[in-house]
């Protein structure tokens, strides 16, 4: 009886032990994939925004002449902030993807890494979400104008520029959602390590 | 010998048991305080933005007359989104503050609550940060204008309106920082429960 009592917990342990690593590496591979996607989305958003240039011949107000005018991202401080934030997010994405890969090979320090990931993910989310909001707010004025304060539409003239800006903001929104998911994944991975 | 061996672990346990609750309640009280602050900051931001009304007599472009024109938050969709987001954050702040107080009295379910707090905090942070960014982007155009697309300044005329909007955005930025701290606190509280 004593012998069976001793072997029982061991057999349970040996059944549990192989079950844990695939589960952890499963989480880690999702984490790496999401961070790779974050990198791709951020770089796409930055490239699409930077290449948003369009020159149109527009009339000068008050004068009977027309001049070529170029629209580019650096015309708006909000778009400059957007590019800075998404560049940082892209760099963060690739660095943490590499760090996440290194964790799969060294699972001993995994929990401490997960804590750092969760804390930094939250900060990055704040930066990327605010940048997306700022660019979105300005782009919306460009699209619809604001009759109350006399700000005219821009997108009826600079159509391709606005398409680029709109696409870039949509991709940045996707990056924000990725950062929300990444933080939730890190939090949940930490939570799973608490013995029930 | 056997008697002392039996009493030793018990005495260690009884020493550990009273040490844990003050530490946990310490974290919980910080959590409650931060959530209370989040509620206060959100309500302040909403009230200051809603009360941002100013009527000025401005010239009509192209005509030699002047008419009274009122500036209010509903003139800009970004400010409407800002008010919606901050109202939700305020409601979230007071509800989770009450939930956090209820945890102090029932520490058994604390970990599960902390997980839910962390997950929802992240979502709220995304909403509040993007709303702050959107309102900030539009307010910056109101303050400085944008000569590239012919959007004129507004704040040289509607000075009090702009002071309200600026203060409201500053308080919302503080609320965003509170949400970052709250998420980090929840993550760290979960992390602390993992046996080292």
C-alpha cells in the first residue's frame, strides 16, 4: 500500500511534466507571431505614411493664379508624431520577437521576461493608441472639413494622399489591437503560472 | 524531536500568514486609490470639456458684417469621441474601485479579479489614449493652425474655450497615465503570487 501511495504522485507528476512544455511553447509561439505581426504592421504604417506625397495645382486664395502644391506627412505635427510612435513600435516589435524566441530555448527565466513584456507592452500601447488617435483626428478633418471653424476639406483635391493616410491609420489601428492582445497574452501567461 | 519537527513548520506558517494580508491590502488600497483618482480625473475632464462654451462676435468672410458665433465641444467629432471615452472611463473607474474594495474583504477570489482588472484596464487604456490623442491633434490645429492647408487658428479668438479644452486634455493624459499604472499594478500583483 505504501509503495503504491508513493508511486501514485510520481506517476501524476510524470504525466503533468511533459504536458507543460508544449503548452508554454504554444503560448510563446503565438507571442512571437503576434510580435512579428506588430513589426510588420508598424513598418507598413510608417512606409505607407512616408510615401503619402501628392502634388496638385491649386488656386491661390485671392489671386487669379494656380500654383503646384505638394501635400506630405510633415505638413502636420500629428502625422510626424504618428511616424515616430510607429517607428518605435516597429523596433520594439522586432526586438521583443527576438527576445521571445530566446525564451523558448531558455524557459527558466520565462516568467521574469513575461513580466517585463507585459509592463512594456502597456507603455507601447499607450503611445501607439494616442498616435493613431491624433493622426485619425487630423485625417478626419482633412476628409470632412469643419464648417464651424472654416477648415476646408483636403481630400477632394489630394485624393491619393488621403488614401495613403487612411490606409496607414487603419494598419496602425491593427497594430494597437495587436498590442492589446500581446499584453493580455502576457498577463494570462503569468496568471497561468499561479498554482491553483 | 518529532514533536518539535511538527511544530516548526506550523510556527513558520503562523508567522507567514499574518505577514501576507497587510502586503496584499497595501496593494489593494493603492489600487482603490488609483481607481478613485481615475474616476475623479475622468469626470473632471468631461465636465471641463462640456463647459467649454464661448460666444464671440466674429466677421463673416466676404461680407462686411459681424455675427455672434458660439464655440462648443460638439463642433468637433474628435471632442465628442473624447467625451464618450472619458465618460466610459469614469464609470469604469468607480465600478472597479467598488469591486476592488469588495476584494479586500474577500481575498479568496483576489487573483481571478486581478486578471479581469488587468485585461479590462488594457482595453480602457487603448480607448482613453486614442481619445486623448484625437482631441489633442484637433486642439493643436486650433492653437497653431495649419498654413499648408489653410486651416486658421481658433484660439486667438476663442481663448477661454481653448483653455478649457487644453485643461481637459491634460487631465485626460493624467487619466491615461493612471490606467498604465493600474495595469502595471495588476500585472505585478499577479506576478507576486507565483511561488519563487
